[in-house]
C-alpha cells in the first residue's frame, strides 16, 4: 500500500542550515522525537547510545565554534549530540539479561529464552570485551577465521569492528529523530564537522564515549536549503541480482 504521508516526510526532510530565529521548537516535539529515536533498530538491542539535548543558551554558544561556526549551529534553537557508549556494554548486556530473567520468572525457560540467556551472558562478552594486551581481539579474530573456514560466520575482530557497529546503531537513532522532527513540521541538520575531542570535554563525557554526530534543530527557512537535492541515478546504486 502506497503511504503518501511517509513519502511526504522523506521528500520534505532536508538538511536545513539556517533556522528561523523567531520560531521556537516546543520541548514536547523534541521529547517525542527522542522517544521515537530510542525505538530505532540497533545491534543486539544493546542500545549503546546516549542523546545530549542542548537547551542552555550558554552551552549552545560554546558548541558553535566547536562546530566551526556553521550556520546550522549558530541559528539552532536546540542541538542534539548523539553519542556512542561502547564502554557501557556490560551494563546493557546485564540489563537485557535481567529482562529475560524477569520474563521467565519461576517458569522453565523456553528455547528462545535459553538462547537469549546465552546470547547476553556469553556471546556479548565475547563480542565486546577488550583488554590492555589485545588478547580478546586476537581470540575473536581466531574464532572468526577458524569458523569461517567451514561455514558463513560474522567476521569481527578488534576495535574498529566494534566502533563501526555502535556508530551504525547510533546513526539509525539519529535518522529516526530527524524524520520525526520533519513529521512534526520542524527541520534539522546533521553536522559531521565538529571537534570531537573538545565536544567531549565540554559535555564532560567519559573516556569511552564518542560523538557520533551533532544535529541542529529549528524551524527551517528557504535560505537554509542551499541547493536542489540531487542524487546519483537509481541504476548506478541499485543492483538487482
């Protein structure tokens, strides 16, 4: 079934780089959009993300030079900093385990529940554990290599694989957030141009956190759309096999 409303949201969502200074964005809109972002798909339901809603005028002003003075930062009514928290994997795995155990209660666990207990109790530590000497990464690489010789197997080894995984999940949440803002009648601009080290320091983020992207939020203006939307032709990027 063709859904005109969703198509309209997709067509309307643009990276708007200059927001109307006279129009505020209600907190309710931001809150609903964050609630929707939390529902975004993510790897193994680990939810290794945090969303920092910047409302303080002083803090927003401090972020502007860290975003290199982009107009999307200067004119934003709100800013949202999407952060990955790979370092929280133990807490998130334990949270998922607790939810499964809560569902089991005093009953005998089902096959699916037993798999869930093994998944978060055994597999997630294997996937995310790190150590000073890199032994965990070596173990993962060895397992992937050996198992990959006999059957299809997820090839995952070190730090880079973990980082890609958590950043993909966080980006899905950011996209959901921006689509929600569009549906609410407001605009956004995801910014990759920022000094991640200084942003971490400004927000007092822990060492294991990484900034995924910063999103400026406001009422869009025609001046904020710099160019027509152009895309590489469909047939150059879509391959039917």
